[in-house]
């Protein structure tokens, strides 16, 4: 278990940017409650990431998004002062209300996509307010994303094809994006309510 269902033990806010009070634990769920905002940022928010780093693993969790909501599962994060945001180094499996959020109109920005890099081969996402099961398998550079039991993205990291994908994305100006074999796993604060539960990992 990465999340014990009762506390935020084993997790911290990326770069220590806040006290993390907007991330709350209730009834076995880890929830972002972004009621307070200042300069467009969640008060007590920020991306919440694992204390530990992981290289080869099978991550499994359930998520539920709010209407018009946006979030994500970010992995391969380097928690170092030189990086302003977790997504400057980490890749993201998108979480989105496809119909209610503007990003749903953008190819490679829809729920389950490897954000801005690879569109999902199908969309087995459930309606807003229902739980979805996401899985990320990253083993020796082979990356597979699953949504509700369906393999929707499959790629090989760091080969020539991968480098071309990054070069054609919003991350092309970030020299360290997705360059690390090991990193933290994070849950994104995009300013919208989102719920997570049953967060588990199997290391290889």
C-alpha cells in the first residue's frame, strides 16, 4: 500500500510548497479540497508525491474526478529545487472530465492519455463521479497504461521514437523531462476536486 487509507504517511507536497492541508483523508480516500485559492493556486495544495522513489513497478489506484475537473498521475518526478513543477521531469497519465473540461477537445489531453505525448487507443473511462481504476506498468523502459482493465497506451521509453514524441510535445524545451529511470509518483493539484483510493504498488 502506498496510501494507508487513514493518513498521508509516506507522502509530501512537491518542493514543500505548502503545508498540504488541502489534501485531506476521509473514509479511505485521499482528496484534494481546493476551496481556498490565492493567485490561482490552491491554498494548502500543490502536487502530493511519494516520499520514496521507484524505478520498475506496477502502480494501481482508483480515481474519481469532479465535474469539469482536471488532475493526473505523474511519475518519474525529481523533487529538486531546480525544477519548478513536478511535470518538468515527470510524465502524466491524464485524469479529466472529457466532456466538461476544455482539454477534452485536445487530442492527447483526454482522460487516460499519456499527456501531450500519446493518445489512448480507446476510452474505457467511466462517467464523472464514478470510480475509475488506473494502472501504470513501467518495467525496464516498457511503459503500459491501463484504464478499467484495458491497455490503452503502450510505448518504449527513451528510444528514437520516444525522443521524437517528446520533441513534438510541450515538453520539448525541458531538457530533463522523462529523462530519469527512477523518480517519485505524484497526484496532481490542478485546482479541481479529485479523489483517490486503493493506491498500491508492486516493485520489480
